[in-house]
C-alpha cells in the first residue's frame, strides 16, 4: 500500500495571530440550562450591537408618530420564524380618527394568525362604522364599542370553525362512516384561499388576540383580550412619578381563576386541565381557532389521522384526543375593558400616559416577576425615556425598542450579544412583539 506524505508548512506568526483574532470575540454558553451542552455566540461591541438589535427587531413608528413597535425572534431558521403579528392603523370614521392597535400571537401554524390579523381589522372597522353612523348618545358609546369588540372577536372565530365544519356531512352517522380517502382529500385539497386545506389549517391552528381602540379625542380607551398577551397602562402622576397597571386578565394556566373556570365547566373530568394546560396541551385558556379543543373528538380524529402538513405532528397532538369528552374546553370569549381617560387630549390638564401591548414573549423574559412587578419595571423605563425626550433638545426614542433592549440584557452587552447571536438550531426565546402608544 502506497503511503502518501503531505508536508504542511508551519503557520507564520502573522497567520497564527490572524486565526486568534478571528475567534477572540466568540464565547461559549449553556444558555442557563445547566448540563454539558454548550453553544457558541459572538461578543459584539457598540455600536455594532445596537445595529444588530435593530436589524432583528425591525423597529417602526406609526404614521401618526404615536405608536412605536418591534417584533423580535432571533432564531433565523425557517421553521422557527415568528408567529407573532401586529397591526397599527388610523381609521377615519364618523366623528373623527380612531386608533386601532392589536397584537396576535399564533401557535400551531401560521395560517390562523395570518388570517385573523389581516381579516379582523377590516371587519371590526365596518362594525364600528355602523355603530357610529347610528349617532348614539355619548353615554351609550362605551358599552356599544365594548359589545362590538366582543362580538367581532367571537365572530371571526365562529366563521373559521363554521367554514371548516361545512367541509363535512352534518349527520354524526355519516361523519363516522366517511370514506378515509374522501376525508384525506377534504382536509388536504389545496386550491387557494377557500380550499379545504386552508379552512382546516385556519380552524385547527390558533392565535391569541389583544386589541385596543382609542377614541378620536383620546379620552376613551378600549382593550379586548383573548389569551395571554398583556396590556399595561402607564400614567405620570402630579408628583412626576410614573405608575403602571396591568389592564387585562391573563388567560393561561398561570391564572388560577381561568383553571377554576374550566374545571367548573367540566366537573366530571379531572384531566380537563393538566400541568396547567388545557387538556395537558395548550397554555392559553382562551384563543381564536384551535377548533379541535372546541368540537367533538371525531373532528380531531379525522383531521389528525389524514392531514398532511409540515406544521402538524401527530405524535405530539394525538395523545390528547382521548381526553376530548365534553367540549368545548377552550373559550373564544374576550374580556373587554373600557377606560375613561379623563381630560381629553389638547386640554392641557390631561396627564401624560403610555400604553404598552405585548405578546407573552416579553413576559417570559421576566420569569419570577408578578404581572404588577413587570408593569412597574416597564413603565419606569418608558417614563424615563419620555422624560428625557420631553425637553427642547430631546431626541425621539423608539420606546418599544428600548423596552426590548432592557428585557434581553439592557446594558449587559455580553448578555445581549448572547441572546442575539447564539448559534442554536432551536428557539432559545419566544417570539416577542411590543407596541408602545403615546396617549397624550
């Protein structure tokens, strides 16, 4: 056997130094998980670090210059792309311009959150337009708008589920006898937006929704919530101190009231909530979509047996189907809040206010904090930023970006670098969307 000898020229001192320079800014981390596994990340200095954060977070400011936004998911693999969506719109309606802002946090797939985030706003706008054209007395408006928000959120959920149900026979016997080949065709036929696949995907995926409306005078605020997004209202009091409060109830397994509600609706079923999740599967206790948790088990069995989709894992979902005995387990009913903000905009005596809307990715970054503790910390930061920019030479800051920066490490450049650049194929943090609206 011939042996070939390859002679390698030793690296020069310059080449050795260059090689060391290429890796000197890299480090290893266990991502606070413990264990033996380590991942590489890139240490970045300013201003490069801030530039990278802006690239990932895509900070924006609305056309009215009142609402700042970011939407952040540092894991760049296609499979783990963000399922968060948000909308900020100004609506010209009878009586003036209304501000609509909403955060949607999808799960299971992208079909549901894409559909709801694009279709809900126009539907709500039409409903609100009809209400305002009836010229209700001012005293009736708070309840009318609240009812419109509730009806609109329930309606889009019910429409998606009705569209799905229309694919199948109505009679229970016919459904159980449905030919498997026919069932497979119905849920996988993909001929456009009205196809069987689209209707199935929209109904069986899910999304939370946090929706706000601000009246033209900015004297009234409505907040409607389905799921575990969070709205925080901050206000600067007469002493100059900023104070925050969580506006909405959080609909997930961390809320004992939600777990008690589900148990009371299914008193004979101990596993209706398990491991603080609906049927042991879903963390939000209210959502749009997720039809399999709202319908008889036969529909879940049909879809999960025959659906061919890259977002669906039968091994993950099918073990939960036998628990579907007394549906629905998941509510689509929003909590709706009306807040009268007192002095109307432009009257001088109105206190300075800001409204934060966020997906649960932000709250996940504050593990161990109570909702009120998070609200206090966020509003303190927003207040500092607003105070510093209120002078004649104050630069306008994207408040959502400031809040995100603080959440992923703040002034700790090593921690921020790690959270931005760690080389992992899986998500190391949840999708995080933040809107901050200046209300005065």
